[in-house]
């Protein structure tokens, strides 16, 4: 202790405890304060009982001597904070040439344990900027893992620990597996063990014990967490494959056992696994299901996303069964049961090597899937976005299609509720660019379209649209639900409910196509100013028999029919006989046993639209 401190103690200005603490905080000493951080003692003024400290942003900050003694911790000139303040260039050079040495010193100076953020704070900004530290730290961590003197945390916010004696990194990972209390942490530890298997090359006995522990852990969680059990057994099998001296326990479960146990819940099992492990799980199908393995794999693909479908396709290709996958895809496209995810894969990979699938039929399945997704309120828009954003896709799908198929595609596009008008116009423009003759379907100018057109009342048009919406939004979705329920009941070959639902699906699909065609060619009218000089659409015709009995018919649109009210369609037999006839003309109308001879007395304009709307066309479809 200095004379100055002794005098302060003898005079009573300082107590002995404070003087002993200040002896370690002489001017020029580096120190730390819990709030103000790193500093350097500038000078003492013991007569006034003060200590002056240079902190960052606080030059010659005064502190009461007793308070300074209690709150300031002296640090060595070799401490990383002192070094970066006095000689940052030397620290930068060491970071470049001896990153492991610097990492060890930083951890030691921070008490032997520190998080990545704390280490970053010790070196920034004097030594590294943020990007520079990140690059250096990633390289340093690799060296730390291999060195063995560091405990590397599994979690991002956990601390790195400097160890007194080196530990085999692989042994440390094994200990981490044993210490884990949750299956998720156990699986994470096993993933790291399999990646660091080279560090365990000389630990055969320890690995054999680990294999038994993995099997025990998998058995415990198998019923409640089959996915975690499967991941554990995959890790065990990888360890066994690397070291021939190791062996599985007698009666220990395998991945195939997990698959058999979850046979009726395979989609949920695979959904709980990382995609990187799907392939190895699929490789166990043949062992698990024997001759049924391909059927199981195809059914799983039908219920899963595109990544799993790709893995199933690769597995079947590898085993020489690619034609089976081709037939399954073609069937699901034809039945409109193919999933959006699988369609995304086929569209992106332009058929994925399955000849004959990438065509207009696939595009029809895309439209159907988009409508199903919309009706089931699925929030995904990936398939829709793919069709819109890939400007070549639609054209390539219909490239080899005949004229009728292209026109049918255009009709589907016009009528589908999936796209807004602006998007429809954009997609239709792509078709017109390749097939200019379809332009008339948008403008309605083509002669053939005019000859095909149907003249309909606005009331019947609204009714048909309401029926179509009911078909799309109610009947077809219910049918899809019926099919899915029937699928869960077992063997489809003996499943009457499934066959009935599929037959109903064909009926509904036919109704949908017919409705779309009719709505496409329909032309609405309010029968304004019909030609009453002759029988025309929108007129009322009064006829009389030789006995003087009169009959009245209203000749209206193609979908208007109410015989009890005298309303007939111009497409009906009576309508066709009367069209173009004039007052005084004699006509033969159908009778119960023989034609009836009648004469046209008068022709007038139809005006009773209330009856047409309320009694002939009830707009709300009947709920089944």
C-alpha cells in the first residue's frame, strides 16, 4: 500500500478496507464498472476523498473513494478490453493469425463462460464491425468444436464454456443426449452425433451403450410420439451403418415397426418428420409392408405434398416401378383427385419425366384443383400463382391440343370463379396469342358462336347461374368429402360407398361441363320490342280451333318452360312450329292422340315478367 494511502488511513479519511481496495486501483489501472463498463483510473485526490476515472464518454469522471473501492473491479493490462483499448491493431492481427487463442482469451477474461452476444460486445466495434465479427466467429466456432476445450451450446442464447481439460467433442454430444429430458432435445443431440461421427471413431464401447439407450428412448416415446421414435431409430441405423462392430439390441424396434404401427396414420407420421428424412423412411416401406408397399407409397403420395411425392417417384423409379407411378398420376389427373402440391411439382418440372402427362388434361386438373382449394377455403395460392407467374406454362400445356380442346379450355377459364376478371383476361390473352381463332369466344363475334347461341330470359339466366354456383360450392365439395370418407373405410375394390361416390363424381362433372357450355353460349334478353308481325321470341300467340276454343302460348327463352301457365321455350316442339308464323296461318300442334289443327288469331308482346321470375324461375336452388 502506498504512503499516500497509509496517511489517509492514519488521518481517518479512509478506512483500512477501502484503502486495501484502492491499492489495486492505482492511477493507470484498468477497471470495470457494472453500469459504466470499461474504464481507466486517471488520478486520486485522497485529501478530497475522490477517485477520477476515464470511462467511454465520461472523461475524468469523479467518484467518492469509498464508492469507487466498492464498485470498480481492476482488470489486467492483458484483459481483452484493455488490449483493444490500448493496441487494437495487435488484437486484429491475433484474430487473423490465432483465432482459437483469441477466442480462449476472450472467454477466460469474461469469466470462463459467455454468450455469442457477450463475446461480440467484447470485440466490437474496435476490432470488428458486425459483418466482420460474424465471419470471424463462424470460423472460430469450427476450431472450438474440434479443439475440445470448449463446451458448444445447442441453443443460440446459451453460453459457450471454457473447459479446464479437453473433451472429445463426440463424447460431449453423447452426454448431451443422455442429459436431454425431452424427445425433441434427444433427436437434436442425435442429429449432431451422426454429423460428428468421425469424432467417435475410437469410442466403440461408448457407442454400443448409446445404441441401447437410443432404442430404450425410442421404445418409451413410440406410442405417443411415433415421429420422434422414428427419428431416433434412423439415427441409430446410421450409427450402426458406420461402425460394423456395433449391433442392434435383441428385439429392439426398427423403422419398419414404426411404419406398421402407424399404417393408418402415415400422412400424419411423415408430416411430423423433417423432409430430409422422408427418403430413408420410404426405403423401409418394402420391409414394413411387403408386397403392399407400392400401394401404401402411392396412397401416401396422394395425401401428401409435392416434396414427398417426388421422393416416392424417385423410390419407384429406383426400384424399376416408374410405370406404376405414371399410371397412378394419370389416373389421379383423370379423376381430378390429384393434389395441388403434386400439380405444382408436375408443372414446374414439365411432367417430371412422365411422358404423356404434361398436356391439356393436366391443365384441366389444375383448374379443378384450384376450384377445390377455393371451396375448401385452403389459404395456399401457390398453384394459382404458378399459373399466373409462369408465362409459358399455360401455352405449353395446350401446345399439342386440338381446336375443340383449346376452346373447351377457354370456356373453363371464362367460367371459373377462381380468377378475377383482370387475371382471366391476362390468361385468355396467352391462349389467343397461340390460337387466334379463340378470340371470338371473348368478343362473341364468331359466326359459329352465333349459330350456337341460346336466347334466354334474364330470369332463367340468373336461375342457371344460381344452380351452377350450388353445384360448384355445395354438391361437388360434398361429393369430395364423401369420397374421402369412403377412402378411409378400407379396400377400395370392395368399397360400395366409394364406387357410388365416384360414379356421382362423374355425373356431377358431366353436369358441370354441360352447365359451363350452356352458360357460355347463352345470350340474355328482356324480350324488349319483339316483332309482333309474326311469332317471334318474346311474343304471346292466341290460337283458335274450328270449334272456336282458344289456346294461348307465350314463346320465350330456351330455358323458360311452364306449360300450366302457357309458357313454352322457343326450342320446344310447339315453339319451333309457331316461330315465323303470322296471324291467319293454320298450324298443326301436338295432341294427346293426333295433331290438332289451329289458326293463329293474334300476336302480342309478352309483358308478365313478375310471373316469369316468381313462378317459373325460383332463384334459390333446392338444398339436398
